[in-house]
């Protein structure tokens, strides 16, 4: 695959001797204190990957506890309403805890147990990863501390309560914009301090190697299932797959098995927020006012930043897409042109919630609604013989509070 | 130049631009005139994940004042002009340097009279291009060594550092502590197997007593958060004097030892 840069990098970083590169992106840019832990994790993960017993236990729990496989559902009324491509929904929203996040939280918790680490830390944006982590910690009897920006705690208070109910300690983070990025900083500070006893369950395909690879591997099950399912339904692969991209974990999981299938368009949808200016969105791949390659929180990828290299604040109605950088594998897929990235605004996402709720009786999470919004734009432009798959990464229950404030249902 | 004439040497960290650039320069001069061997000029960053609350707050204040990498280079140049013999290290997270351009940064830092550079989130395995440009312009790359680093990593860190090696005294972020931990001496002892470079110990070194203790096993002490915390509590007009007196007290520990 070509990794030709389509943009001008201000300072190409070195050819690295570190594994875990996605083209020129990825790598390990961390304080030295964390290196021993990352190397230990890398080795433990490689060992687990090669162990059939690890996979058997993970697969068993995914089936019996998490509820896999999730359906690939033909959205007949949505298809008819939009009047174009046949739309299939991959129902990650039906998983235990309400989103795809548990695929990864479960995998990493099993790894932590294998490594003998009893204390788990995590960061969370929308709270779905925090809830998933708190859930698996309850399942395995592990101590759990979740860092969450105070702005996100306010926006997603239902999930804060769920985490506490599950026995996790939720620690608010007030620094910066008090959202996901700041929660990751604080989780990394905890990890650097307690690294000998603590396992950090990172919630997206971000951070230093091996996290982007490991998180992608645990979500790969999404595209493994959907590929088999679409062949059962249609006898052929879809023409396009749409997924929302915050850090990019659900999208990389939904895309991965299709990367070699050049005829399947892969479309990531970022948060367009309320405008195109820096600070008004989280669209890292936006042509003007978007990100440029840099280093944030251990990895080299696109970063929303000012001219002095200070990381920009972001905005999205959805707490889970509100991040200044993006997983390094997406940066590579973007530059190579294998995937394309677009955005949906807050208003488009909220409108998509209404459309999907009323045509299919499915209330999507605000994050997933960004993918639905793109499907609403795209499907009518595609022929009726085309197939469009949408990854519904989570359900909207957690967002009812925001929806109540943001949506006016009087009269319609 | 980086030299520790009397042991323990003293490395003083300042977050550049807190409370303002002019005061940063005055504080650096006061620190030097009261015995600091090396000044670390910290470039403020929006996401200082290796730092504790004191330096986080200082970074926020410096950024609120609009402090940029280019401003820190100006201060560096002024400091070099005023004190030709003192060691000066530019201390930064990677992203401001990447954005500025690694090669351009190396030349600018050399022109500004810096002796070396420490990038908090740069590890030796990722450093090939960084080391190349540092060597080309003749700047000393200083790497961090941690208590958790196994011997083979300490060896690579020591071999790729110049000027001195910065040993981290304990796990965790920067910040003052009441006591030094047992980790501190062990990491210095392990590093000494691999290098004859001076070893400076930092993270949590905050009192004259700590400096004295560090002098028992390392070549220099790095004092950061204790200075930055003092700056936070002091009016800008009095900050240089306060820093000078505090540095003198840190050196006093050595004299009385």
C-alpha cells in the first residue's frame, strides 16, 4: 500500500527503529519511565496472541457475556426513505454496556489478568469506554479508576453513575478543555506513577505502540463478522462502509478486514462541530483548519494545533468524537487514499438521530449518528443496486440528556 | 558549557514565560549568580503529561501570556550573551519542536547559544533523525533515564546522551517531595556502569537536604518544581531575588556538607 503523503509535513520524523508504525505514523513518544511497561505489554500481548487458550476465553466471553455476534440488519425503511443504496446497519449498539468499546476493554482486561496486574486505570470521553472498563473490572474483581474530563462528566452524567454503580472510582479532570485529551494526560500521569502495579486500558486506537495495533485487533471482530454476514445476505461485499472517527477504534474495527478489498469504499466521519475554525470541531482531516502531523500522547499522527505546536481545543456535541488527534492507522489510510474522511456537523448528527429513530426504531449514540448522517447524504447518490454498510457503534441512551436540551420535538 | 565544577552541581529548571519572559531571564541570571551550573529553559506545552500540577500550572500561565518556542530561543540568546560560561539546556515536549521543524530548531537553538536539548517524550529508539541533527549542529542531546529502565536501555541512553544524563529519581511526574526514594540511588549506580558522563538527578529534588543527599551519589541535582512553585507564590518584581536566595540555600547545603 502506498503511504505517499498528500499534505506537507512540517518536519518528517525519523525513520524509527520501533515497531508499530503505520507508514510514517505511530511509534512511541513517551517519557522514559513508561518504556519498560510498554515493552512488557508488547511482549505479553504477543504471547497472548499466540496462545489459543487466550483466544478461546476471549471468544467465549464475547459470545456469552458481551453478546456477539451482533446482527447485520437490513434497514428497509431507512433505505426506502433515502431512495438509494441498500443500507445495512452493523449493530454494535446491541452489545452489553451499549457500545463497541467492550470488545477492547474485555481483551485488555484478560491481558491484565494474565500479566498479574490487579489495578486497572482508564480514560473515558463519552463514558462508554469507562463503563466497559468498569464492567469488566467488576467481572474479574479488579480495582478500577477511570479518569474523565469534568466537562464530559457533566455531559454524560448517566455514565458517571453507571461506572460508580459498577464499583469504579471516577476521577474528574479539570485541566485544559476538561475532555478526553485531558483525561488521557491524567491517566498517563497515574500510569507513570504506578506503572509497576497498574495496567492502563486505553480506550481507542491511539497512544504508543502496541496500543493502536492491540485496540484494532480487539475490534477487528466487527469487520470479520460483517464480512461473513453481508456475504450471507447479499452474496457480495458492500460498496461502502461508513463509521464515525474520534480516536478511531470502531472505524478501524469496521474497516480492517476490508482494507485489501479495493472496491469497498471506507469512509470515516469526523465531528464537524459547529464550524470550521480551530476549536469549533474535531475534524483532524479537514483540508482547511484541520490537523497536521505531530506528536500527542505518545503517537505521531494528525493533530489539531496552532502555529506554535500547542494542541488546540475541540468541540463536538458528542463527547466521544471530541479529540485533537486521531489513531495513527487512520492517518496512514488517509494519506494513502485507501479511506476517505469527511465530517458531519452537530446539527446533522442530531438530525440523523431523529431520522434513524423514526425510520427504524433505533436511537443511536451521538457519535454513531455522525456515521448515520453521512449515510443520509451518501445513500441517495448511490444506485439502488449498491450496498452501504453503517457501523452503529453505540446506542443513544447515554445521550438522552443532551438530546433533550438540543432537540426540539414539538410539532414533529 | 555544561560543567559541574564543584559537586554536587546544580541544574535549575524554569518554565519560560512564567510569570513573563523578562522575569524568566532575570531569574535565570539570579540562579547562575548564586551557583547554578546549568539552566534548563522549559518550553511551555499545552499537554505536559510528564509534569505534576506545579509545572502544569506554570505552563498554562506561560501559554496564556502567548509564550512560544521562538520566544524561548530569544531568552536563550540573551542569557548566553550575559553569561557566556553557563550551561543552557532547552527543555521541551516534542510537538512544538516538530511543528517548528527539527532541523530548523537545531540550528536556531545553536544560534541562540544553547549547549543542549532535552525532549521529554523522545526515547532513544525514535531518535535517529534527532541525533543526526544534534550532532550536525553540535548540540548535546540529553536523554532521561528512569528507575524502571532495564540495564540495556540505560546503556543506550548513556551512550546517546552528551553533556550529562538526566536520571529520574522515582516513578511519577515532576513535583516536590518531602523525601527522596530509594529508587534514586539505584538508577544512578546502574547508569555509572555505562558512562563517565556526569549524572544529574531530578524529579522531587526540592530542598537543600535533598541536594546534599544527591551529592552523595550523583554529580548534580536538578531542581524544578520547587523553583517554579516559588515563582508561583512570589510577585514578578521579587521573583529573581527569591530565586537567587533559594538557589543560594541549595548551594549552601553543599558548602556545609
